[in-house]
């Protein structure tokens, strides 16, 4: 301000430099506007500059992409900077587009709830939109997420559906991934656990809770913040894992990627009693009880379609059925904890029973009698005759001609009804067209003859 004021009074640059005790080049740069007071020029190249356009495009395509997810992506592309430097550059360059609905959201107060170690596990279904078509689960994939309330450690398992057997299977898998059982489980008002209106546990799920030796708490209606730990885990799973899941990935590969992401999330830092600790360190002090040796014996039923090789897919493996069922729908029955599966028709008739292979092993389990029956059916249908000749001339038969005549409205039984074309008429017309046109004198002679006839 003083430099501009003195310049406006007619001072020279040298006089202003001596007065403010600055270099003349600095004064001249301030007056020209090429430098801004308080802003230093970088002495080294900007590490973020090569990645600006990529971040701009990604945030333009997805304005709600988490900054930490975008930071993971550009780290893989070679960005050497830290997370705080990255977020500061995103804010300064205003790379994230403005979202009016999100900006208009209002905050609200939240109560602080104590979560003793080993006391509570929070559960919730997360419906993930637009899963890969090869999964065959419809418009949403189903992910059950369980989170330890004290430490914030969470794990998730993909399921084919959200009915009680699949819920029990996913619960058991998540419990084993978390490392054990807490004393209580907390759910929202999902219909497989309780009555959505009254909140009373169903008899079927009460047996499940008794088997695992846990007490069940149901959140009051419209109190999603009561299970905020698992809600935050849902948000992390959706943004850090599902949002960038590639197309064409298998369910087993997706589950493996989710497990790796959840383990990385255990490195998050927390402050407890003024001490910085990680989620993994807090989880180590949860004092969890070991789960039962086998899961609760619920029976799963999933519908599958028989392939052309008389095989049925289940959990990354294939199981054989008798031949002749290609394209039909069958029901695969699996009891949790058992080592055998049954394959039945939709009507309930059991057509095959197999030893269950490990999930995701890629095994093909075929019964010997199914192999023999399939080979017999294939050989029986095989023919060693010469193939048909496709270049043979075969005009329409008498029957085909009669049917074509009927479609045209020409009865083939009445010869008088047939239309006969005389080619002599065409010849006469062609002869007249081939004659040269009459000359003007010939036309006058014709007119004279016509006038003589009229007088006569």
C-alpha cells in the first residue's frame, strides 16, 4: 500500500526502494502486479502440477469422490506428496465442483455414547448399486458390515441375499474376521432380526443369538446415529472400495479386495485419553470371546441355472447334475457347517448330492454316474452321416406353390380364374413404338383425307 501511495505521489522507484528498505526489482514487481506481497515463488517444481488435470477430470466425473481415495489413485500414478499437501492443493486450485444440495445440508448435535471394550458389535446391511452383471444378484449387491463399537474395527462379507440363512452365514464370517464375539449385538429394525413395528426379536433369530451367546439390542426407530460406528464403516466401504471396483471382477476377488481394504483401515489413528493409538491397537484390547467351532446350522437355498455341460455354479465351484437339464432352474441347498450340498428341482425333487468344495477353489465336482450318463447322451445324439448339401437347387414344391397361390388370392382349382397374359399385345405395342414419327407433310395429307370423308 505504501509503495503504491508513494508512486502515486510521484516518487521514483529508487526513492521508494530506499524508503521502504527493499530492492528496486521488488518494488517494480509490486507496481507491475507480477508479484503479490506475502506469496513466495516456489524454488522447486510443483510435484502436484502433473496430476492437476487428472484430479480435475476425476472430480468432474464424480464430485463426491473422497479425497483419500483420489490420493490413493494418484499415489499409484507416481505422486510423491503426502495427503495434507494434496488436499491443500485441491482446495487452493478449487478442483472439486460445487454441490448445492450438499452445501445446504445442516449439521445437528450428537450425544457422546460410551463404548466399553468388548461390549458391542454393530451390524448393518449395505446395498451396493450396479454390481457386475456376472454376479447375478440383480440391481444391488448385499454387503453385511460388522463394526466393534469400542475400537472401530470393521469387516464385511458379500452375500447373495438378505434373508435369515444368508444373514447367519455372513454374521458368522464377519465374527471370525473380527476375531471373536462381543457381549452384545446391535441391529437396526431389519425384518430378519425383529418386527419392524414393535422391535421384538423373531423366534428364528432369537435361536441364533442363543447359539452364539450374545444379547441383542435393537435401535429405536429413526435413530441411525445410535449405530454410527457401523454407519461410518459403511461409508468407508462404499467410498474406499466399492466406488472404484472394476467391471468384470469375480465375487471372490471382490471379497478379497474388501478384506485387504479393511485391514488397511485398521491403521487409522485415534486419540484416547490424550494418547495416539491405532484402531488395531484398540482392537487388541477388546477382550473378545471365541466363536463356536461351527456356524449356526441354517440352511441356505439359492437358485441356479444348469449349464450346457450339466454343471451348476456355487461359490466359485461347479457341481454336476444328470444330463438333459440344460437351461433349467435348480435349487442348491446348503446347510451351514455341513460338508455336503444338495441340488433339487424347483418342485423339490433332489437330483444330485455332492461333497462341498472350498469356496473359490475353482473345482469341478462331478459324480461318476453323471459323467457316464452325459457321455452316453452325447454319443447317442452323435451322427456319423454326411452333412446336408447346402448348395443344392431345390425350387418350391407343388404344395408350396399351391399355398403361395392361396395367399395371393388366386384359387388353384379354377383354371378360368387364372390370369393369362398374351404376349402378342406386348409385341404390337413394341411395333408401334419402333415406327418413326410422321413428317409434317404426311400429317397434312392425313388431315386432307379426313376432311374429304367428312364432306362425303
